[in-house]
């Protein structure tokens, strides 16, 4: 059986390599760290989370929650790592970044069928089975190789990360703990603002100085990770209907949810010493971040251990290049996985790695890869990114809009989503029960 080359030890690459190993396929996993780092990476561990530490909602009535449930059925290492490194986050699944990455690193390195090679890859051999899972922060050298392979330049968009503050520097007299709508335990620290406080904050935020990104001119801002200052400039109340939405957050001191706006902080590490500013992805200069964000009640003396940053993300024009198995139409031995394909988000990236590895394993085992089902979140994502009719391609998160609906009308949205999710999990369970490969 042929050996497979997996390029990139991020979420997608690790999932793909472990899927291949599960079916007895020897894999060489190439990772350029620690010899070379992208602008956003700092750890030598695999599957480094460079933006948020949140893997989003857990309930299956949420599309990302459904996707995580599907991944668990495939034996996802990301889900194993998340369970081992979980931190309190109400109804969401959030992790200690370091523990999470180390778990995946150890799991991959302990697999005898996976050989880790620490070097940068800059060219692609179309005669060798390969999964390219280098993510949106693909090195310049490999980006050129991919452009030559695909015959087109990569598409690009801006992505951003939020600041992190120490828990001990938060003024506890001005904040309260609660989960929105009481879902889960009261794990979020909430900073309420009056209309006057919000107005002053808004004016400073929209007038603050940003970092100039001349190298990225022409790239678009991805809606799912939009800088908070960009979002604010869309209108005075945009943030109060977005990341600063106050509804469903009851202050236990008053028993009311009558704040004009609320900034939420989510635990970022297992010890509870660090907190992430939810929805505060930003491209403000570091001095401006400290000046403006310390206007938020409770953060007047906040200690910033990490400021928000913005970076360029690259993805390929998948509808023109890939089939529904994450395989190149022109070069069938070459597969892509992860955010470079246009699936957007940690969970979506890992899911595509599972599917690329699963599909390639089928080929190497002499079987036919199963058709991706439009009734599942993982299948719907594969069909979305490979749909040649998608001429205005944009990155896509898991959502119920791309999953096939029910045959019968169900008016209650949450009940409808629950039924769709249960059907999806049944589809995948039946396929696995029938023997997989």
C-alpha cells in the first residue's frame, strides 16, 4: 500500500493522519514548526489554536454542535482533546489551548504509522498521494507551489484574534457571572455598560487608530471574525445586537437584564487565570487597545497578556478545483483539507481533515468512498465547497442553511433543528455500523 504525505500538523492534518493510520496506512506528516513559524503561530505543538479558545456551542440544535457530534462518531482526536482540556464556558465548548494542543501532539507522535518530519514543503508531487492541510496561514513558499499546482492565485481574507486579560486584574465589584439565558453554569464574566458608558466607548472605538495592513490590500474581511471596530462602524447599535448583546444576561445583584450593552469574558485556561474578550477580534494598535478597552467597566486596570492581532488568511477556489471528496479534479492523488479549502472555523477545519483522510483511506483500501450526505453537517460542507455553481465563493461555517431540510414542516425552529440533527447522526451511525471501510 502506498505511503501518504500529509502537509501541515494543524487540526485538519492531524485528523487526516490519524484517520489514515486507523486503516493501516503509513503516513508522513510534514510540519515546518519549530524551524519556521507563521506570523500567528508561537507554540511548537500541533493543532495550535491561534484565535479563540472556543469550539462554539455543544447542543446539537446548533449546527456546529451537530458537526462536533458527527466528528465524535468518527473518533475525532480534536473532540478527545477538547474533553481532556475543557474549561467552563456555559453552553459552549471551550478549552485550555496548551493542554488541547499537547494532547493532540502526543496522540499523533505516539501513533507508530505516522512519521513526523519537521521541514517546510514548497512543492507538490502530483504522483504521490498527498493531503495539503496547511491552513489559511500557508507559508509563502508552499503558497507559490499551490498556485502553480492549481493554475490560479489563492483567494484571501482578513482574520483577527481577540485580546486576553488576567482574571485577577478584573474589578469584580463592577462585573457579574452569568451564562446567556441561563444555559449551562454561570461561567462568563459580564461587564455591563449604561448607554452613556457605551456611547463614550463607541466613540473612542470607532475613532481609534488601526494597524496598516498594506500587504493585504484587496483581501476581504471575513464576517465570522470581523474586527470589533469594523463592526462598530456599521452603526451605533450594531455591537449591541452582536457581541455586546445584553439580552438574556441577568445581573444577580439586581435580578434584571437591563444593561444597555454587555461585554463578555470567557475563561481561556484550565486554571481560570486568563480570560478572552468574546467577540473583540481587532486590528487596533496595541496602545489603542489598552486605552479603549480599559473604558469597559471592570477592565479599568486590566492586565493584557495578549493583544488582539489581525493576519492574512488564504484559501483556494475549491468549487473550481475540488470534488466532493476534497480531492483535486485535475490531480486525483492530491487532496486538500482544513480552512484552506474554504471551510471556516476550528471544528469545520478538523471535520474536513477527517473526511479527506477517510475518503483517501477508501481509495487506498480498494473501496469506494461513501457519497457525502447533504443530510449531515460534514457532508453539506463538502458539497458546499465543491459546488461548481458557487461562482462567488466565500468561507463557510457549519449552518443549517446548507443542510438538507426535513420532508415535513416543523414550525418550531429548535425542534426542527433537533430533528435534522438526529437524522444526521443516524445517517453517519448507520454508515459506520455497516463497516465503514
